[in-house]
C-alpha cells in the first residue's frame, strides 16, 4: 500500500495528509466488523428487550398483546421484592468493592518490597482470578459445608468462637459468605492493577518526604494515595460493574435464598424470565438495572473528574 504521511503543525494542530484518498476509509473498514458484531450481539438484543419490557409478552407461548403499556415498570417499581433485591445488590457490590480494594492494596504494598520468593508469591496471587467461576463456587460451597467444611473446622480451633454455622442456609450469613467468596475471586485483579500503579510512583518522592521527616503514615496519605487516584478510579468502576452483574456464585450456591437473603437483581431477573416465564417484567427489571448501572457510572465519572480538576 502506497501510503505517505506528512505532518505539519498549524496553530498547534497536527494534520496528516494521505497520498491516496481511498486510504482515508481504511480505519472505518477495519472497525466495521467489530461494529457489526456489537450491533448484532448487543445493540439489537438490547433494543428488542426494551421493546418487550413495554408489553405483557411471555417467554413461551403467544403474547397476550403487543400494545404499549407501562404496567411492567409500575409493578416492578411498586414490588417490595424489587427494592429488597436492590438492597441486596448494593450490599453485595459495596462489600465486594471495599473488601477487594482493601485487601488488594495491602497485598500490593507488601509485594512492592523485596523479599525471598516474591516472584512465586506474585504468581500465586493470580490463581483465584484464574479459577473459573463455576469451579470457585463448587469449591467454596464445600468449604462452607456445616458438617465437614474447612471453614467450620478452622473456626473450631479458635477459642473465642463456638458452634457450627450453616453459612449458606442462615439468612444472616449467606450474603456475607458469598461476598467473601467474591472478594477472594476479585482481589487479585485489584492487587495487580494497584501494584502497577505503585510502581509508577517515583521513588524520589518517598526519599524527599523521608528527608523532610515524614513518617510511613504521612507518606502513604500524601504520596501513595494521590499517586493511585486514577488507578483506584478504574478499579472501583470495574469491580462495581462486575459485582452488579454477578450471577454464577449466587445461583449455584444459594439460588437467591435462604428467604431471599441473596436474591440480587440479576437473579430476580433470571427467575422472572425462566422460572415464571414473564418476559415483560423481566426485561423491565433488566432495563432498570441497566439504567441504574449507567447512572452510577456517570455519577462516579463526574465525581472523579471534578476531583481531578480541583
């Protein structure tokens, strides 16, 4: 391909000239397959689902009517179970984000220091992230078993704890138990990203602050956290989105129980669609979940941007 580029700076703007005018369409042609795939697999099903949410269609059988109606959204928003599922989803997401970032930050700070076997430890840290969700759910379901699980076995060795908690059958313990599993699964990602962020902070800043007499806590607050601000923003956003859409752990381990204690919005959408075969309410809840995730993302991006401009 005969392609020549000449660059010039006119009023501070870089301009690129192509020898062949047909080459100007090359970027669009290269991106076109990706756009077609996204349109076929994401955009069209999304628009179709939004349309179904305004009807009383069913998953199986003939639709009662295709007339426009807001009854699905009204029934979903006035259903106490929907708000309970929203609370469960928020608790699950918040617990996962705080736990993963906290544990990931501590682990990343430890891995920045030189010690024997650090390379092996860094490799082992990734293992939970690499384990498939189904395998992780089955392993932790066995670990939480009240009769022969290793969690209760370890609790039995602690002098200040007694009893054999039924982790996945107790409404007060089921959700925290799955949050712990999700933290174990996602904190390696937070560790790796935060470790990369820590390594990008110049050592001269720490040396200068140490000469000025700053202690470890002051150096962490004045140098480490500001240096990780952009990285933390990305990690928080990704972990929140992933937690909102987590389905495998809850479905395989508790199926939304006991007594709805782990019934997040995605699990409720699944049951509404594939257990009760009500397409309209299911797509309505899915649309609400999508809007909530988008608003949360936009609000978080706005807060982060204001913090960067300040």
